[in-house]
């Protein structure tokens, strides 16, 4: 069986509580031909000491690990880019250092990529909380454009870390992550799908995406952080228009509605007003979005008609109470 080199890029910053579990899950991979790229983003806690101590327990992996240190903190997108610059693998996987993976993840994803001759393999994943986790199933598609359509509509997630990607795609499209714009930086993955000829879905979950804050799933997005999301959304839309013209016009409007939806999660009139002023051209598409459920469409309709008491009621009853109980 073909065993191509896989580069796993692991940014490290402020994760001393979690990095040991992450690295153990990576060093114990059943697949052997791996290059581990730990990017120390000037972490001030004991993360790197723990990382090195963990590596000491896996001497057979030591020659496969490269540690790259930033002289000062540059943020998650910059750390990913640093890893990409030095990566030698045929395939790239990103793993965030507060998460962990199943030990057969790389083997299964590589075998699937080789057998399907795929440029990108993506899989299901786990949304993991302190006491439970939720299986997050993805839609099945076989080419880049169908995946782009699904990601814009919201039926498929553009997460960085549940995907195995040929390194050539990054080079072909000169694709890099947006330095200084960490919120929404995973939208970058949409560009990679534009260059992929063959995409394959692996209907298994390997990646545990950790929500460490019990309020993380229901937290409100600050307007300042949302500016970063808006930047990345606009960059994504501009890229698609340059490459495809108006081919994804409807889907881009669904995408805008999905992007600004977090502004309606909360009790902040300023956020509601901002929602009404943002991407106004997408509002006529509320009803036609094929992947949005009736509850969300109703909340968007209420916000559009300035029925803010309904939006607030939804937040307190559904988001804070019900989701707060389920996702502990």
C-alpha cells in the first residue's frame, strides 16, 4: 500500500491543560510516515515544556518532529502559515492543540485518499463538551464545486481540521490563512476546494473539537470579533466571484445569512441593528435557503421586521436554557 508522507501542523499557544492529550493521540497514530510540525506561537505558559516531555515518551517519533518558534505571538492563522512553509508532506492535516484525534485517523484518511485518488478527504467529527459530545455528520460530495455549494449553504462545514488536503492545492492557489484575522479563518478552506479535482467523503468521525467553556456554544459574538469574520467572508465571496463569476450567486447570499446569524444570538440591540444593516442584499433569500430550518428562518424574519422581543425570547429559551442543558 502506498504510504505518502503526511505533514500534521499543530499551532501551540496557551494550551498547557490540553496539549499532552493532543500529542499522545498524534504520536500514537497507527500510520507511521508522518511529519509533525509544532509551531510555538510564543506561548508563555508551560505548553512547550509539556510537549517536549510528551515527545520524550515516544523516542521513535523524535526524528519526525520539528519545532518552529515564533519570536512573538502572531496568532493562529500565522502559525498555520508557518507550518505550511516548511511542510514536506504530500498531504496536510491541521490539528489544534487543545483538541485530540482517534489514533487511526491518519491511516484511514490516507488510505481513503489513495484509493479514491482524492485531492481532499473530509470526514465527520465530534463536538466535544465537558460531559458529552455530539456526532457531527457531514454531507457527501465528490467534487470541489459541489462542496463549495454545500459549504456556502451551510450543509457542510468548512472546518480546517477534519480534512486531509494535498499540499499541491495550497501551492497551486497560493492559498494562505489570513494573518491577524483569526475569527472565520477556516473559510480559507473553501478556496482549496476550488482547486480540487477529486473530493471524497469518509463517513467516520476522528476529530474531537473541544468546547472547554460551558457557555462557548451559546456565547455572543462581539462586534469587534465579527469584523474579522466579515473580512474573511468578503474575501471568500470576492475569490469566488473572480473564479466563477455569478455561478454561486444564490449560495453566496445564503452564506452571508449564515455568517451574520451569530449577531442574533444574544440580547444586544446594537447587534440586532448591525444584522439589519449587514448584507442587506441577502435578506430576500431567507425563505429559500434549503439548509436552514424553520426556526432559524423565523428568527431571521423577526429580526428583519424589528421584532426584537422574539429574537430575545429565542435566545433565552432555546439557546441559553435548552442548549445550555444539552451541551454541558
